[in-house]
C-alpha cells in the first residue's frame, strides 16, 4: 500500500498532546500547525533540484534550488484549514485551492458544495491536506475532483488515519501516495477514528 508513516519523535510527541481530551482549542490549533510544517518538510523530500549560478559576497558558485513543477495544496474544508498555514510557512509560493464536501444524510456519501482550484492545474503537483482520514470517502471524492479538473500528480497528507480508509483510497486511487503521522486501530460505528482525537474540526475551531 502507498502509505508512509512519518514517525519523527517531535511529530509523535505533539500528536499525543493533540489526542489528549484535556488539550484546549488554542494548543490544538498551534500543534496542528507545527505538525503540518514538520510533515510538509517530509512530504517534499523528493522535490527535484536544479543547479544555479550564485554570486556570494566572496565568489561565484554553483548551488541548488528547487526545479520542476510548482506546488498546489488543497485543504479539505473545514479541518484541512488547520494544516494550511504550517504548510505555507515552508512553501510560501504554493497556490491554495479549497474543496468543501458534506455528507448526504441518506446515502452517507460526500457531496461537493464548494471548490475553487488554481487555474494552472496541469502544471502543478498537488497535496491534499486533511487531518483525519476516516472512511476515506471524502478524500476519494476530493481526489476525483482534482483529477477531473486535470491534476496529474496528487499526494495526500493526513495526521491520523484508519486502516479502512487507507485501504479504500488505495483501491480507488493506487497512484496517490498517502503520508500520515499515525495509522490508528479502526473506525467506530459512528465513523470516528479509534483512538483518534475526536472531531478535528470542532477541536480546531472550538465549535463543541
Ligand atoms: N473526522 C474527524 O474529525 N474525526 C474522526 O475521528 C473521523 C472523522
């Protein structure tokens, strides 16, 4: 399966604080931003470099700078917003698209209510960000939306994932690599990740 667990000690430590039911909104939000920055570091490890001539105050030299396609990040509303700033701190020139989905109460399947994507989709590599990979349905729908609009290269960055959701995404989109900080035990009957960290959107925005 195309899953990479980013098990850096700083990420694991911060994630454990986020899981704690007693961690409040301010700390939760700050920790998610910090972890997103650390994960952005790892998910961009394979970005291609090119050699460029630079004149330092001392001499001329050949140095390395980023080459290749530009990046686009796609936070899935609303919890994905909590990962956006951390990401942009490292890659300030990334374009940011948004995808909003709600769950149809009858079919329980995701329905798109909003999407605004960068105009130069085919020229960018995309990273979809969403803290919780639970059933996988909304992330599959997000990948579908991006691909239908011409995206060629997509990665997925989540904080916590359920094995059930990873399996579904791998089956639907085997070309999409998934980066997570933790693969948890399972989904419960309400679609929450166990042990998880509860509702990421509510904890991020203090809406519960
Ligand atoms: N969404 C969340 O915010 N938490 C879960 O556990 C599952 C989906």
